[in-house]
């Protein structure tokens, strides 16, 4: 299992006012999408989320998104270490993801990317 980085998950009330702040802070342009009634904007190491309060309440329980090289290898390691996989692995537009609860009760999303091979 190889960890490539982490993304900070931030729930915001007003996506339109939050995006310019984080674009300037991170020095990049937001990649936006919407899923399940939640607007999402990925900017550098920040993942902004806004929308349906019930969905956001669930999303707040996930401490961070951790980028990994291979979700299948991550699944094996997490299981061997006593973590409980809550959801996934499932495909997303950008790759695959799973959500796991660590033995200490922390919940994380693990995601790999479908990047073209050079």
C-alpha cells in the first residue's frame, strides 16, 4: 500500500464565496462536480463540499481523503490491520474509492486515480 497524499474535506455553506478564497490560497482552479445533492470543488489539497444538510452530516464523519496508488492493495492492508471497510471499493469518475473505519474509530476515504499510463 502506497499513500500518495491527503485531501482536507471542508463543508461550506456558500460554495460560490468559498471557491475564490481557496483558489487563491492553493494557487489553482477548482474542479467542480455534483453528486447526490452535494456540490464538490477540488482545489489543491482542499475538497469543498456544499449542499443537502443530511448528506453533509454523513460526509463530515470522514476525517480526510487519502490518495493511494491502488485501492485493492489498500483494502488488503486495512483488513489485515483490523480496519473495517464500510463501503467500496467502488468506481468513481476519477478512479476507485473505499471508506474504512480504523480500529480507533476514525473514518477515512481512500481513493486511487485512473490516470493514463505514459
